[in-house]
């Protein structure tokens, strides 16, 4: 069986913060997950993170114990992105692949 690498990565610090946010806000984890995408044009767009439910255009992944939704149309643009949490940087950080 071939193992498929997840399209994005989530650090342990980010995972802990995501789970803290979900539980402290009583967000139902059976239906909600982390949406990773872009807003604006593909080359000049900005990355977007938020809690959402899946829709018909989404691919769903389990990445570092976090349910992640990525719109199929955004997948190419978010490949290789690393999501972290750093309070000194103001919260979540997204590092683009090199």
C-alpha cells in the first residue's frame, strides 16, 4: 500500500491550539474541522485558516489528529504549506514551501 503524504503539515503547537480552540468554544468536532485555503488570486492570494464544515468541493484529511478541509480548487496552491502557532508572531503562522 502506498502512503500518500498530506498536502499541508500542522505542528504539534498548532494542533494543541486548534484543539484548545475547538473545545473551549464547544465547536462540534464530529462535523467541524480546520479549513485551509486561499482568498483572492492564486498567485497574489493570501492563505486562509478557519473552522468550517465540509462541502461538496472539499477533500478531507486527518493531519496530526486534526480534521482538515481543503477545497479541491485550492489544493494546488496550498501544497507543502506548514501551519504553526507562535504567540510572539501573533498566533498562527503559515510557511510556504521553498
